[in-house]
């Protein structure tokens, strides 16, 4: 598995789409966390529902709900990945994002910003009464509840504790997260780093609602955490810093053949 990483607005989705359309590369590309962009992953309905949940969190400025939505998106990663593997056998596996690494990068911000260890009753009942989220409860009960050991409304408490634990970078932490997400670390990483002003321009041109963490200062901290984690994992994971599409394709060919 080779994972494409980078802060919001760095161009992960664009690069993933380029790789997906490149002739001569026998790849399957998982478009996480917009799994509906990978139809063969058979997760479109849940993906769109979780995107709506994330948008609701941004609109209500609820850091608790935002943390929940991002976590649930990452918990869908392996299910979508396995479906894609079954439906699209290919020599090389590419994923946009990675649940273990992205949780370790983004969770400290939400841990700090969450003001409560439980979701507010008002937001919870609003979700319950909105048929947009009918599939949410079945997904949580079938796929999540047993793994986390708490109810939906108490997920913020679980996430705060897990985030605190994930700040200790050792074998035990990685084992806990790899087990929770049922996903090993990638063997290769493509990291996209772009100039700060270009990055800010891209975010300002987006038509969607700005996500709660999409502030320049926060994203600079996220970028710094990516750098520290990539350095920490350098003995286990090969990292390629994206500079040109041709160079990235060479990296994929050289290091992706055995990443099924």
C-alpha cells in the first residue's frame, strides 16, 4: 500500500485522480475519505452520509461532532479498501490518506477543541430526527460500538482518551491504532507539500463549507506533525516528496509492485 498524504488543499485528490487515469500503471486507487469517488469500493451511501455529517458539524461549529465524523470516515477505510481489492485486483494499491497516520496528525487539534466528553443532546436528537442519517445508527451498531466500547453520544470521550494516548509514539500506540482501524501502516508514502500562499489560495477557492480545522495556523501545525511522523517512521516506511507527476509515477512503479 502506498498512501498519498498532505494537509487539506494540498492536492491529494487531484493527484489520486491523475494516478487513477494514468495509462500503464496497474493501480487501484481508494479515494478516502470520499469513498463514493471509488465506486468499486461499494461504500458510496455511507460515504455521502458521513460527508453530510461532517458538513453538519462545520455548520454547527461542533468540534465534538466534527471529531466523530472524521473518526467514522476513517473507520470506514478498511471496509472500502477490502471491497475495492475484491472488485479491482491490480498490481499496485494507492490510497488517498491513511487512517492511522491521519488520526495521529489531526486528533490533537480536536482533542484540544472538544469542550465536552459527550455530544450535546440537542445535536444528537437533531441527527436522530433527520432521515439523512438513518444509515448512521446501523453502521455504528454493526461496525463501531463493540470496538470503541461506548455509545454514540459518548464518542468524544473515547476520542479524547485515544488522542491523548496516540501522542506517545511507540510500538504499543501503533499496534492499538492499527488494530482499531484494522489497517497496517503503508509501505510507501507520497507526501505533497506546497507553498503556504498557494495552499491558502486553493482553500479560498473551494466552494464547500470551510472545515473547522482549515485555518492557516492549524494547517501549519498539521503539516509540521506530518513531517515529524514521517521522520519517526523513516525506518519502516519509504517516503517520497511529490515534486512532479513523472517522478511520482517512477516512485509508484519502483515501490508499489509488492504492495497489494
